C-alpha cells in the first residue's frame, strides 16, 4: 500500500489506501488499546517508537498516525534504514552541498528536507549504524541540519518535522549489546506503541482473512467465496510466525495459484503455513511452482524497497543489493516493475544526496 507524497493530497489518498478501521484494529482488547494510543499520540508533536514483530503492521500504524495528525498536509517520507548503505546514509538523510564552481555551492536536499512540515518515518531504526545514530540525535535535539560539503554551515528546519520510528528488534537488548545509543532511545521513546503478534489476537484472524480474500479476489478478478468454518478454525489454530503478512501471503497465494484447481477448504486442508503438496496431475499446484512464485514476490518487494530508499536510482540500488547494474535491470524487467517507479539520472541533472559521497 503506497501513500502519495504530494502535499495536500496526502491525507485523503492515504486514508483511502489504508484498510478500514475494523480490519486494522479488529475485535481484540489488545488492538483496542493500540487504537486509543494512536488517537492520543497523533495530536502530540512528539517522536513515537513503534515496536512489534515483523509483519504486525508497523508501517500502517505510522501512516495512520500521520494522517490523523496536524501534519497531515505535509509529506510522509519513509526511510528504510537497512536498505541505504552506511556510506551514503548521512547525505541521503541530511542532504549535502555540491560545489558547482569555485566558491559556489548548490544545496542538494535530503529526506529531512522532504519531510519538513510532515513526517519522517525511520523503519527498522535498530539497524541504524551507531555512528549515524549520533547525527540523528543531533538533528532531533537541535532541529538543525549540518550538510555534508558545507563544514560549519547549518540550516535550521523552519517548519520542523515529526519523527516516527519502527523496529522488530528489542531496542533495550540492542542497548545492552552496545549497538544502540541510550540517549537516542530515550529521545525517540517519548511515546511507544507495541503491536501484538497475530497469535495473541486470534479473534481478529477471521476479519483479516476475509478482508484479504475480498481484496485479492477483486485484484485478480477471481470469485471470493465465504470462508468455510473449517478454514477459519485452522487459521485460528496456527501461530503465524510471519504475522499478518504471512496471512496475507497465504490468501494471496490461494487466489493466484489455488482457486482454479482447489476449493479454499482443500487449499487449507493441510498443515497451516505449508504449501499444498500434490501432483499437478491430481489437480493441485506443485510445490516448486508455489515456491518460485513466493520467491519472485519477495524479490520484487525487496527491489521496490531499495529503489524507493535510493530515490529510484538504479545504479545506487544495484550497489545496495550487491548486484551488477545489468543484473538489476534484468530483475526489474522480470519483476514487471513499471518504468515510472524507476528514475534514470539525465546527463547534467542534479545529483541525489548519495552522489555527494566520494567513490
């Protein structure tokens, strides 16, 4: 679910793209508590640390906080910390000054500039390199940006921005290991939201499963039959280590691969979380085909995340993915990523923040 970054359109478009409230929060007491917390923190201009296992919906919560906040007219700018190489992270985040001619510089904005007046979402903050944590702490404390290439020159963030962070790790454990600065943790942890794993909110599984079934049935123009009681029982018995994302992928996989050759009940009539293993001659989808599809979908998602983190620049994305440029182009084409999602720098065009680093 992509949120537009276009000024005043952000609130309406983002709300339209988010699932309905009854799907996000379900029926469980744990999620009702999360909902109350979101409503309170959205109105306060303070950092929020969102914690929870992978696949619990941390980014959706961050977007919801943004669109409910007074900064909803500003941009929601996501930075996936592990996807941006440490060598260029500082310039990508804070921007840099490029020397055009002797004695003349041109500011190249970073993600903090894009988020001014809006929200900066730092995803997987616990994976941020300790040296870069000090830079982030300085920004949050002083509200000033010290650009690379302009020693001693600072730019104040006039409109300010709100910082939301998310991680699937235990930040306290990372502090104990010396991998996360305590002062940054206390700065970011002005308010925290913990998202429970799906196994602790089993009563919400039917609502989520039905939503994903309707969503992907419409997407693929497939019939969306009601979920049989047997399937719901199996879904609620399973522990879902991948949480909501795993449930979504299960329903997605059924609509893509299984619904033409098996009923949903047959698809689920196996150990939950495992592909349907049967011979294609029996009318079922082979395990190898399911695995190949899952691998392609996972690879496509990673490529899109890294392209987004590098502002669509394919050469930088290739370096971040440890691929050759040609190999990345092949994968982009094979994944069916539209050209509009990829930026190709033109000769003489302004460089991105990452280009300010020496090679």
